[in-house]
């Protein structure tokens, strides 16, 4: 078929005009020049004494980054890379609205990567914030939800050298730990998943300031539904990791059996996997947790020799260490009555019907659950050296191998 | 005009994009009203609707080869009754088209251009649609063919990248709540989105071999079912229970993508892919409507109604529905029965009347 | 109007009058070999007539046989033509007049091939036929009308008229000035042949003949142009090219009625498909090897006397992303290069627009560290991004134009001054952001990577539209405009073949020479969308590898 | 929206002008009718008429009960 379109020049001109005017008439409603915005990288949310919400925002300081006008060399070191501002309002959006009125350039939230809840706010319930963060199109569900026991403003303005931008640095801190324990990376989406799961117990990473005033990962905060209940220290956090499932690259430190001079044995768990078995009786729920781990030796006590016996001994020690750690963590969770170890969810996955009967009384049942642990650590390699240097030398100058002969 | 030929590939791609375009936006949300964990079973039910359409098409093309649906209605019922039925069908097409435009407006307005008035967005899109429809069905089909490789390039990247956040436990346990929510969830995808494929009957005169239309629909059904099911599993796996309250769960699944510091924020890519496929859907619907108008009002060309029709669709999209929720309510609670009466019953009625007439 | 109608009649009448023409011109060796090409060298009489408006009025008026009338007519017709030479000779008692135009005639051959033999004639009462045998070193044909005489003189041939005869002889000793065959300047290649077309049609045809030594290579020619009377030649291979395609091309050429046609671009605009599109629907090339390759694929070539370029139709989008080097390199490299070229094309079209959209609308798409850097770069720039982009694009276009128009030595310094010094100082002065300079430069480089110059020009224009769309509506604007662009592209046709042919409508077998270039042994068929008469182009068996690649390893 | 629809209908009339002059009377009437209908819609939209008047109400009334019933029996 030959195209029947009879093009006349006038028609072409008109079509071009129509297309152009279609674009030009409405104007640019959504234009937002990159110069005219404050890039918010982190939001801190806390509560004032009169139960108002104070929002701390961390903006990129455009003057500090190398720009075209100063050639990228001078004066960038002296200025703060981020600007931290705080506003108070009756709700989060109210406080953020105040930023618009009090800071030149509008707030740009789409690059926000952290939401840092103050401990007070978290304890009084983060449900006030959740809908805002879920609904607002600017926020992405991979931003981190964190809790801090320290003043939010301090954490957000603390230096995280060598990373110039505070929020990026904190995010990296959390991500580094999350290679060991995945649940530490408490992205909004994971928090929401846990919040909506049968167990209803979100976990968020806990960021605090260390003695030098730098942010550091202090453990995790555990929530019963939307209220923060308690925090787990880094050690207890590991226990929670084994309760929950897979972990990687966790170091276990155990004291020396003999004259410990502070060093101790360190075993790095290369990877572990936890199996969960629930035996539902009508009253008494008993749970069985099986941890399988592979490990390598990172450090041995001085003068110790690595032989079959030692290896077996080490793996038993590591296993019992894991069991102890799990027991401690679970004890704490049961005391707090928080199912952060996701038992509820896992029971639901195993037998939805049983869970449906169980769920109304779950909070009272959870502390009574009897749990059996069985950890099995298999040491798969000894790293670069087979024995400690100390074990091979004797005062006579002969090596142990010679002595043995 | 009978020189125009649509190849089978073109028909299948166009059909696929027609359903997937808005389906990928609306179907997960629709199903999540009833079930989240078993949503993927509901999307699998799409194939039931697809097979239904394929059967109807097979019957229709046997009795009316080289006839569009509106033409067939007029042939079967005579000029006046037939025209009334055809107008009923065209009204259905018009409302469908309005729904699609409004959905697209709301989608873009919510996701990337919040300050732009929705009707402006609709006008933008319709400029492109009008141009394509004006140039004829071949161009629309080739558009569909052209974008296919592009979408096929984007989609797997997005899916693979969002897989990293997927947790298969969100989809388990299967059928924990029984079949009822699954079936309820399937209603919209079977009765609204699958039945939309009947639109093909408007093009059947142009298809290369009209006998193969039914099998093309069948192939398209399989493709669509696979795509939708994959998307749904992925979405539920990534987004989890939040699917129930999120407006655009698939978008949220894609927004979670983050690979290192350099690869993140791919959602606009997704929005762009969706708009592109919705563009195909709008063009196909509008073309079907225009050819219908041509049959009913005995116009010299489908081009007569391209421009004013698009204007009417644009007006209707903003006027028929008071708000975004209204669109959803319409699709969920009016759409199924309306689609059955308009899209499924019309061709069957035409065939029936044709048979009765021939026998008498 | 009357002239036009008559003219068309003439064309219809003289469309395929080769046989007639060959009878009239007598069978010499040249005709025997170039049966179809004869129109190039000696026009068919009917077509010749229409070139001159007066001649149309005259119709086919006989050449006068009386000497005074002839002289008067020549003075009137060729008056004020100072380069017209007439020479009256007395050969064996007969009065002979030679007429030619100075400068178009090879004087040496005039001397040795015509004047000397004539001077030696001793026999009395010679006839026209005797002259033909006397002047055996030149091609001779007989004409009988004034318009033919005019045309022959204008073509640079010598017309011999004998008193008392109403016929004349045309002696072909024309040697129009022209350059010799040079290297291809616009489509350079590293490894392929270097010859390029020149402004002379017969030489150009010979360049093709040299490569396709078969009588199936056909060259049909038409005279076009009321005054210029130039030859347009449609070249194709019989048995490959679709016959209706050739007919369509001939039809379009016959429809042309212009005063002068000396350039391929004029022809292209006169016979192209969609006159208002920015995209070329015909391809032009200066390389005979490329033309040959395309002829063998089933396309046809159109050449114009006086143009060093050749038009290839039908032209698809994909042809403009194919460089001739693709076929002279090993296919493994070409595969990568072709992909790169596709990327480069879309980059040159979209990159500035994407940058504008990302900076003024969709900042959320940028990764945070990048956005921080970009924002810092852009700080202090007085213009919004869209204005900055348009400004830079303009400056770049001006520089590019300055570079091409100036002599080569100066042009280089202009581009160095322009890009390096102006660009750098603009960045230092804080007028433009370094990111924008990178983007614009990247766009330019991407467009330089494309082989077809005319095609790149379209993207030069379209990129402005995209930048404006991005400035108005961000990525959605770009998207809508690209949808319109795609719709436009798929709606185009070139000589009946869809412009986006192997993609839409989709054809799997044609993909072999599209995104990739399949190895020669794998390209068995001609492109299906050209609907060639004969599909198979390659019958070579696939070369066997030394060791079997399958299970049956022979060494064990 | 009135403004935009006015511009749109004007430009489409200009584009189609040559076709409209040769078109049948029925086609022109349909053309004008459709444009008029959409202009009316635009005016109604600007007057906030359609938050009160629901154009799809008859269809809703007709088809919502069977759909609800369908959901109910499943």
C-alpha cells in the first residue's frame, strides 16, 4: 500500500506547532533546578518534652563540595560538608513544612537515605511516622530506619571521617555490619515487613556516639509492634542472628584454657544456617533450633597445638558459645516479651492453622516457650599457619618436631 | 484499506502490551485487596479469561471472517438494532479508553510529576496517541513491535535486580486461607483485563490470516499470564504484606533496587516502560473505537473521529471519574459485570443473531 | 502548461525507445557492449527533443538542406554563444560544415580523427555513408532534426552537415572537462577500495561495470531538466531487484520537470517519499563498491550526471548506521562496532535532553554521590540547565559549521580554539558547568561516530526538540517525544519499504545484517523486506572447522 | 482545562481543515458534535460539576450489584 497521507506544508507546520504548543502551553509545573534545592540525606526524628516532634534534617552543603567556581581546590576543607537544621512541629510533615518556610531553597527528600529515630520517640511509638514514610513519594523503601540513644542532632552532625557526608558514612557503617548479620540493615521495607509479619516485631540498627564523638553501631533496637522496648548489645545481636537464620563472618572470642593473658582464641564463623523446628502441643510449644556453622581459626592461644583433640575441643567450645549466646539473647527477648526472633512467623509458615489458634495469646505464650538449642561448628580450615609460633619453639632451640623425634 | 496486513507477531505483541500496560499497574493492587500470599495464583487465573476470549474469537471469526465486530453487529441485527448494539459496544470501548487514560494520568502524576495537573499529562500522552492512530493501524502495530525489544531490555534488568531483595517466605504458605480470596482476586484479571483482548475483533479484517486470530490470542494469553505471574511473585516477595495497602506495589519493588552506590533509583525507568506500553494500549483502544465509529456512522475514514474522539476521551478521562479511587472502584466493582455484558456478550450475540437469521 | 504536457507525452513516448535509438545510430562496437547504457552516451531522439522549450515548439523540424537557411538558423539559434565554433570545409567539392562547442570537444581527436581524414578525401561525389566509413575512428550517428542537432552540440559533440542534405552526422569526440578519479573523502575506509565517484556519469558507470561484469547490470537513463538536460540513470541488477521498484523509480524520475538538475540532493528532494521528514529516505554514497554491494542486495542506484554521489533506494533507518568498513573488517569486530554505533546514535539524540531532565526534573534518578557532585558543579551558574544546554548546543553547532566551511588548516585551529579555549574559559568563568561541557562534547563525539553525514544532521536538529521537551516535562517529555518520533519513524516508507524495516515490521532473518553483521558464510539471503526476485545470495557451504566442535573429536 | 481544550480543538480543526472541506455533512456534524461534547466536559470540569454529577452512575447502578454478588458467591 502506498501511504495515503497527503502532506501539505501547511499541515506539517501546524502539526509541529500543535506538538510544540502542547508542550509549551501547560508550562513547567514540576521543574526544580538542582541549584534551588536542599538535598536532604538524613532525617532525624525525636520528641520534645511537650510531645512535639522535632525533625532534624541533614542537608548537603553545596559550598563544601568542589564546585566550578573555586576550581575544586581551595577552602573546601574548612567548611562542613553537611548542614544540620532542626525544626519542631506537631507532626513530622508539619516540621518539614517549617523547613520550607525557614530555609532558602526547598527541601528535596528523594535522596534521603537515613531516618534516625530518637530513643524517646521510638519508645513512644513510631506508628506516627510510618504512614508518612510509606505514603510520601519522595522516600524510597530502601532508606534505613535507625534508632539512636544519643541526641539526634549530635549524631547527624558528627564527623564520620574519612567519608565526608555523614549520612553516607552511617549508612556504610550499618551496611558493613549487615554482611555479618543481615537483619542489621534495617531498611524501611524490612522494618515494614517485620512489622506486618505475624511476629510483629521490627528490629532497627542502633547508632550511637562513641567516646570520641563518632557514630558507631551499638547494637539493635527491638520493637514490640511500633513501640521500642529494649536494645540488644552487639553480643546479644549475634545471638539474635543465630536465632534468626543465616549469618556470615562472625568472630567468636573464647578465653584461653590455660593461663590466659588476655588474648584468647578467636574463631571466625564463615557461615551458619539455623533450622527451626516447632513442635506444637496445644499448651506448651517447644521449639528446636539447629545451627550448622563452618568456621576457620583466626587466632589460637599461645603455646597451643592444633591437633585432632584441640580441633574437636575448639568446635565444642564454639558450639557451646553459640548456644550460650542464643540462650542469652532469647532470654532477653522473652523477658521483654518481644518476638524479634520471628518464631511467630516461622510457626505460621510451618502450620498456618495452628498459628491462627495460637496468635491471640501469642504475647503471653512467647515467654513460656521452651527452646532447645543444638549448635554444630565445623572448623574447616586453619588459615595460613597450622600451629602457633610459640608452640614450635623450645628453650633448647630445637623445634617441637625434633623434640618429638 | 484491505491491503493493510497485521502480522501475527504484531498482533501478539500489541495484545500483550495492551493487557500488561495497565495490568502491571492495577492487577497486583486489585488482587492484593483479597489475598497477598496467593496473589500469584490469582494472576494465573488470567489464562482462564484469555482462553474464554480465544474461544469467542474463534467462533466469531468463523462466522464473520473479514468483519470487524461493529460491522458484524450491524450485519447481524440489521441497521438499527445492530447500530444500537454497536454503540453500546463503542461506549464500552470509550469508557475503557477513558479508564486507561485516567489510570495513566494518575500513575504518572503520583509517581514522577506530582505538581503537573493530571489533565495536562493526559493531553501530552494523547498527542502521541493521536498521531499514531492517525497514521493507521499498521503504524500502531509497528510501534508495538518497535518498543518490544526496548521493554524486553529494561524489564529483565529490573526484575533481576529486584530479585536480590526477594524473600520467598512472603509467598508461603500456599493457600493458607483457602481458595475464596484467590478466586475473588482473580475476578478482575479474568473479567476485566482478559476480556479487553476482545478488542482484537475490531482489527480482524486487517489480520493476515483471520483464522489464526484465536490462536494468537491464546499465545498472547500465555505470555501475559507468565509475565503477570512472574511480576506478582516478585512483587509480593519483595514488598511483602505491604502490597495490601500500596497503590503501586510493583513500583515499590523496583524502588528497592540498590546495587552499590551507583546503581539505584531505577523506578523512573519502570514508569517510562509502563507509560510506553500504556501508550500502545491507548492507541489500540482509540483505533478500535475510531473504526467502530466509522462502521456505525458510515464515515469515509477512521481519521474523521481520530482528533475529536481523542479530545472526547481526554475529557471523559477527567470527567467520568471523580478521583483516583473512583477509577479503582469502577474497575473492581463495576468492571467485571460490565465487561462481560459488553465485551463478551456482544460477539456472541452477533454470532447468535447471524445463525438465527441464516436458519430462518 | 502546453509545454509540460507535450513534454510528458514525449517521455511516455520515448520511455523505452532504446531499440529505435540503436537502429538510428547504427550498430557500432560500443553499442554492442553497452546495450542498455547507450542512452547515457547518445540520447534517444524523442527525449532529446524535450530539453529545449523552443525545440518543443518546433517539434521535430527537419534540418534545412540549403546552406544559407542553415547558416541563418544556426546564427539565430546559437547567437551570442561565443564558444560555438563553425567551420566550413570544402571536401572533394562538397560543402561541409562542422559545428561544435569549444571546450567540450577533444581537439586532438577533432584534428586527427575528423579534419585530417576529411582533408585526404579525394573521391568526388561523396555521400553521407562514405563519410561514415572515412571517419571510422569516431563514433558516428545520423540525425535529422534541428533539436537533435542542438542537443548534440550541447552535449559536446561535433555535428557535420553537408550542403544539400537534410541530415547531419554527429561525431562523438566530446571530452567534457572533469577531474580524475580520486580517493573517497566523505566515506573513508581503512582497508577497502579507495575509489570514489566523480562528476561524470559515464566514468561512474564504468566504475560499477568494473565490479559487476555481467549484462544483468542494467542502467536505464532519462534526460531531466528543461535547460540542464542532464542524464539521470537508474542502475539495478536484473533478476535481483524487484521490478516494480525499478518502475516506481522510473515513474518518479519521469515526473520531474525542473529547469536544471545537476545534483543528487535536488533529485533526492524531488523524488523522496515523505518530503517533510527530517530523516533521509534515500541514501547517498560516493563509493562504487558500496553501490555494488547494495545492488547485489536488491536495492537500486540512481545517478545524475554532474554529481559525484549516487543515490541508493530504498533506504532504511538501518542503512545509515552501516559503514562501508563493516564489510572490510572481520565480522567479530564489526559486531561490537555496530552495537556501539547504535548506542552512539541514540546518545547523540538523547544525551543532552537526558542531562537536562535529570538536572531539572528527575534528580531522584541520580545516585546520591553523583547528584552531590553535579549540584556542586552547577552552583553559581547563572542559567537554568535548559538554557545552558540550548546555549551550548548552539555554540557547538556554530563551531561545527565554522570548522567545515573554513579551509582545512584554518578549520582545525578554529575547532581547537573553539572547543578547548572557549569551553575551558567558559567553565572557568562560571558560565557553564563542566558537566554540561562534557555532555555536549560527548554528544558531538557520538554523532561523529556515525557514518552517514546526512543522517547525523537530522539528529542534530532533533536533539534540540528533545532538549526543549526535557526542559518542559522532564523524562516524561522526552518519552512522549520519543513515542512521537518512533511513530513517525515507523510510519515512514522509502519506495514502499517500511523505514524501520527489520525491526518493525519484524523479520528475524534480516537481523543478521542489522545490529550485528553476521559472518559472510552465514548471510545466505538477501533482505526479505526488499522483496527481491531471487532470495538466495550466498551458496557457499559453511567453512568446516579443523576440529569438530561437537562431541566427535577426531583426535582421540 | 477549558483553555487547553480550546487550543486543542482549534488546532485539530486547522489540521483537518482541508479534509473537513471535502467531507460529507454527516461527518462534519459528528466532528463538531464530538468537539462540542468535549468542550462541554471541559467547562463542566472547571465548574466542578462532575464531583456532584456522576456520569457513570447508570452503568454503576446496572453492573455493580451483579459484580458484588459475584464476589459474594466466590
